[in-house]
């Protein structure tokens, strides 16, 4: 499921890459999956460097019902905000009906 979300998000939001971090059983955050090697490095680095890397980073909470179980990070090489349409699409990808 996470691999499918990554692929769909890269395509739908014209992203340079996508990474997913999840809550572990003991309440810590951990790397789960990325769309490509560069995004994997950024996902892993954000735990120590605070998210340095691409020009724009957007984080969407991964929800199961009303419970947050992780975060989908969307990376773009160009600066700037996402459109309202892209924000809504990103939210819909991380909170399936």
C-alpha cells in the first residue's frame, strides 16, 4: 500500500520524490519507504538534520481512521507552495475513504 501511495503521489503532484515515515510500536518515528534513492536519503536525514534537501517539502499525515500512523513527505525541486488542488489531492492520498 505504501509503495502504491508513493508512486501515485509522485505522478499526481509532479513531485521530485516522496518518502514515508511511520510511528513505530514504541512511539518513535522511523523510515518506511521512498520513491527513489535520493528521497530515501532525505527521509533518513530529516531525523538528524531537520529536513534539509530539496527546494520544497510538504508533509501530509497518514491516517487510519482518525489515528495518525505516519507522514507522507512530498519533495519538489522547485520552490513555492502547492496549489489548493494539489493540497486536497495529497490529503486524499493519505486518508483513504
